[in-house]
């Protein structure tokens, strides 16, 4: 089971509370989208779940994550950061193989099974041609896909995504999100993602949580959360929100303020 529980999770930086008492439960196989303006607490929530920053409260995936080692945590939770550190002098293949680190002994090396898993992930993301190229020679979008491949190679039941498609063109955005959706349905992966593109968030997630100033201001389906009035208050924007009466899909389009 990959149910993710958040119990009163709070994060602070230099005396400022970035996330205030976040409580939620993400069902096994569910895709939760976390939305909100810059500084709302989205990245803090994901970084806390990944074990990268200190927090109060508890986060669990079957067991409280704060009670287990980082190595064991990495077998449960994979994380794609918004701005990953990528070594220019490492090949894409070697970088993606790092996703297998939690399963390799302290003095061991990757085995045939690890390489098979990595090859499969590279193939699914259309990255085979980049396997032996250095990361420094790849475009921003190609490197972002390699980072996603590393996380998927980790084979953790929970996948945390912080703006995973921000550097991708529309075709690769859809390709990456469709792959995540496929893995969610075939392997039961639980996904928690922060997305700025509200229409994409509505299209791929089961449920949205909107944060503002570190607090939950709305939670529910895309149609329930993404109302023009709420978006206007939280984001300080003018938008049109269209909900398709047949399939319930939601489209958010900014409106100009002037003529």
C-alpha cells in the first residue's frame, strides 16, 4: 500500500512559517495536485515528504518516514525537484542509474536487473539516444526528462514531482505526464505533484489542494477548486474557467485587464 498521510506538517525558514499544519491523506494510486502562487508552500511540502528539510508533524507511507533511514525512505519516495543539480560531466545513463542506489549494497555496483530497469525507463521516455551523452551537452528539456527517468528508475511507490514539466515543450509535457498516468494505473504509484499550469493540473490529477501563505484554502476536484473567483483572490488574476459538461474537464484561460 502506498497511502501517504500528512499529519499537521509544518515547515519554517528563518522564523517564517512556510507551511502551517498541513493535514491530508493521499489514497494509494491517487494523483494529488498541489497548486498555489509562488511562496504558497508547495515545494516545502514536497521537500518535507522527500526528507530534504526539517519539519514538525508526521508524514507516513505505511510507516512514519521520520523514523526510518534515508536509504529506506528512498525506497518508498522518489522526488523530482524543480531545479535539480545536474553534473555536466556524467552520462545520462550513469545519472539515471543513480535511481537504483537504494537497492545497491554499500560496496556493490548495479547489477543486470538494475540496468534492465533503467533501459526500460529510458525507452519509455524516448531517451535511448541520449544514454551515452554527457548531461552538459543536453538541452534543458532533455535534462529534465533525464531527471524524471532517474526518479522512475527508483521504483518507489510514491512519486513527488515539483514542476516536472516546466522546461518541456507541449509535446514532451504531454508525453511525460501520460507516462506518469500510465505507471499510476499499471503499478499503483501514488503521485503528488506541484504544477503551475492549472489546466494541466486539472487534466491529470484526481484531486487538487490549493495552498496560499502556507495554508490550505481549497481541496476537491478541479471543478470545485478552480473557480474564477477563488483564483482571482489567491493569484490576483483575471481568468475565465470553463468546465466541459460532458467529461468535466477544466480549462483556465487568463484574461487581459485592459482593452
